C-alpha cells in the first residue's frame, strides 16, 4: 500500500484530532487513532525534511539562474563509510 500524499495525510490528521477531541471514542479506538496519527505525523515530517533538502540544494550559477545540485547520501542521513 502506497503512503498517502502529504495533503491527504494532513487532512487525515485533522480528522483524527477532531475525532479524539469529541471524547466519544472508547479507549481502544483512541489508542488506534493515536497510533495512526503518529505514523502520519512521521511521514509528513520526513516529507517536509526531504523538501527542505531539495530547496537547500537550489543554488544560483554565475548568471543568477537556479541550478539544482543532486543530493548526496550525507544529505539523506545515510552514511556509507565504515569505521
């Protein structure tokens, strides 16, 4: 199953918050919604971090035109060096 788009995840998070704020859900349902919300939040945070890295990689060349640099493994938080 493919993860939801950023916008869909945010919308679902809003729905979860509204459901939880009603105070009408039983404890088990509250825990399930909390877990779902936590997963969605992590997904959104990861996507925002990736977008931020892409933006940081945009540079201007000498003529002032934007140039995208490819992200390297260090930017992605994966270190392929062994110690």
